């Protein structure tokens, strides 16, 4: 296919490297005019560098596409408004918004500082709001729009050492489902991607932490060599582009896991088991029935070691 997005105008935040770069180039390849937003910060959010956004713009233009750079930060409302305005001023309107910008400040919760918490929440969660709000105003007026957000397995299932990132990405999932309901009646869709790819950000995760996450089943093991299960940033782009096309007009409020050649639809948070009675539960009743009826087949994601004596834990048999 080609020119599926001809005449459409797109903003991609965090598009100077990694997943965002692949998305911006793929959108342009289908004919979209693209605002390549990236202030060129390090993976922890520090610094400033225009060259990553400029390089992607040049790559798009060299392939016959249309793109402009933007270096505003998503962490303020003013920055978000400026990013959207750059698209409207340059191309006439905005049709597509991809909220991809992100940073990492990993730390175990008992060591995390307020600044590390605030910085990650600001980029990921507030950043989604700061760009989506002004875009939504215009998309609602024109009765058309595509918004693609970026959540994470860290927010949907949990990763060690990422209380800030996981909280932000869980918030993005909820944000996506609410925005979809707010804008669906106006012909605007809002979906989210939970990606799995080897990027500059994932490379900052210590090997020990990556191994723990892989063993816990909450992250893909790092790949020693490329092969059939290779997970590059470019693998994420096709599904994002698809969600931005007219083919996806009726897909709204959904979250997709995307990694390598695998795409999965995530289930919404729904009740799994229920217990019901007429009246108020007593603590004695709950102590008896919760383990056997409510969480009997639910694994503890981080069980304490077997040799740790805990109140309420059945005594270990004597050897």
C-alpha cells in the first residue's frame, strides 16, 4: 500500500530516535505530512539537542516526504499547544497525533526521589494530556482525528523499579479509554500501544533488573542475537500507521501489545472472580472465603522467600 495517508497531517512526539523515529518515517511513507517533535533529551530527560529531530526530517525529505522539526517539550501545556500549533501553521490542520515521548528514571520505590517521580509523570502522563487537549479541540471541530498513545507492560502488569513509569503508563491506559469515549461521537478515535522493542531507553535498564523482569514474566528477555523474534523499533510502526488510517475508523479505546511480529489485543480490566452476599462482609468471613473463592488461582507477582517467617503464613513443616 502507499498514500493511505496522503493529505493527512501528523504530529509524532519523541520522534527523533527509536520507536518515534520509525513511526514518523512510516507515516510519511504513506503520504502524511509529519511534525517531528523531539527536544533531543537524554533517556533521563536531561539536555537538549536539535539534531535528532533534524536528522529524521532530513531522512523523510530525502525519500520525497514532507516533514518539519519541532523541539518543544511535552511537559507543559504551553509546550503541547505549541507542538500542535506548529502542525496547523505549517500544514493547515492536524489529523493524527502520536503521543510517544518518554523518559526513564528507574529506582526501587524505597529509594525513589520526588524529583524522579515528578519528572517521569510529567513527560509520560501530563505529556499525553498537554498534546491531546489542544489536538482534541481541533479534531472535534473538524469531526475527524486519530490519536495513538503509548502505554507499557510496566503499567499494565508491573515492572520492578518503575513505580513512576508504571503509574504513568497505567494512567495512559485509563486516559486512552476515557478520551475514546469523549471523542468517539465526533469521528475521532483514540487507541494505545504497549510496545516491546530494543531501544535506547531499554538499554539503560541494568542487566540484573532485566533478568528479574524476564523471570517474572513481565518483560521479554533481552536478545543476544537478531533472528526470527527480533524486536526492533521499526516493528512497532505498522500497527500505529494502521490505526491512523481510514481502515481503522471503528477501532476505538483499545490497547494493543506490539513486539516483533506479534500483535495482541489487551483485555480491559474486568472482574475475574466475585463473591456476593446480602449485607456486609465480616472480617472472619473474608479471611475464610477470599483465599478460596476470590484469589485462589492468582499468583503473587513477588512472593516473599520461603525462609521468611510472616504472621499469618502457614508454618513450614519441620525437616
